[in-house]
């Protein structure tokens, strides 16, 4: 008791990675300027409501909708 086996360690690592990607994606959505105001709301909802797939989809598709300054 008190020790982590390999499976638990991998699970914790995967959860921490997913949370990190989610935090990075949501902060990126909030701080970005999009072509349309509704795009920011759309991507914020997508990233928030679909935790694992939403951020990955945002980085592949949504980052193209941003205005680069």
C-alpha cells in the first residue's frame, strides 16, 4: 500500500497530459482574436464540452480561424 504500480502511473500521466492540453487549448482560445466573434464562443464551447477530442480538433482546425497579429 502506498506504492503506484506501472498501470496507475501511466493512467496518472495520461490524465495530467489531457488536463494540460485542455488548459493550454482553453487559454489559447480565450486569448486569441478570431475572424468572427461567434468563432470564439464556438471554440470555447467545443474545447470545454468535449474534453479530449475538442482541444485536439481545435489545434488542427480552429487555429486556422484565428487572426495572426
